[in-house]
C-alpha cells in the first residue's frame, strides 16, 4: 500500500514538472486587421537561467519572400537560409540584435548564421526591398509562436516562477514592455487572452545594407541573375 502511494505520488510530481502553458493573442487597435500569426511568447525563469537548448532552424527564401516571416530561436541556434529561387539573394541585418551579412549567394545554395545573443534580429535582402523577416532570439527553451488564429502553446515547462514576455512586430517597445508579467507555473495553465495593442506602431522603411536606398528596379537582371 505504501509502495503504491509512493508510486502515485512520484507519477503526479513527474506530470506537474512539465506543464503546458497555452493562451491566445488578440491584436487590437490595428489600422487594418491582420493575421494574429507570428507573435512570439516566451517564459524566462525569474531565478537562474535554464539552458536554452540551441537547435537548427530554417528560414526559406522562396518567391522573393522569407518564410516564415517571424521565427523564434533559442540563443546559440543555427539558422539556415536556403535560396529556393532562380535568382541571387542575400540575408543581412544591421539592426540591434545581432548584425550579420551572408553576402550574395546563388540559386539553390544556402548560407547559415549562428545567433549567439538574445534580441530582435530584423532580416532583409540587399537586392529585394520587399523581403523581410524577424528572428526573435530568446534566452529560454520555453517559447512558442502564435498560429493564424492567435493560439499558442508552450510545452514541457518545469514548475517555477517565470516572466512572460511577448514580441509582436506591429507593437511598440513600450506596449510590449507593459505586457510583461510574472506567472507561477505549477500545472497546465491557460493564460486566456493576451491583448496586444498595435496603437502607435509606425511602419518604417529600411535601407539596404550600405545604409542607402534600394534601386527602383532590383538588380537581379544584371550581375545577380541566376542561371536561367
Ligand atoms: Cu532577395
């Protein structure tokens, strides 16, 4: 009997040690209603740090787009940027976060970058002004990216105290800072609706990697044309 009780207790503790934290983001005050996809939510332990468990990720270049547009990776992760188009592409960032530049690379080839610092990395292509992506480098293994309907779920979160943090591309830093809150994880938890205001967000253009303007017609038909 004692043995059985102990077994039950251990099992219960094991289940509680890996909780699922879920919720839904709701984008409000938007100038035009967009998809709720691509909001990154993560949990940072209040005391100490949990090793972020770096892994390999892929950010595709396809039809002159970066896919997915927003991606979260733990610190130390490697991101591959395969070029699936018949033209040259580039990937660079010169914003806060981690600056990098892959240089131009040919159709069917790939470049990879390892992100060693947490932060928001805004990624562009030096030839195509319309290509952009955001890599959110998080210092924690507990993160999720919202689906189109806004739902997110972070699995395998050990019991403990955490700070909940949120990144949304169309929210101001002030809005995002105000959304930070402390949560206690003891078992599976539904955070309910996380309302994120897009008020005050201004879309600003970006320069090419030299800090200059993009030419009105991409240079892809010139020296950067791929094999036809
Ligand atoms: Cu490009």
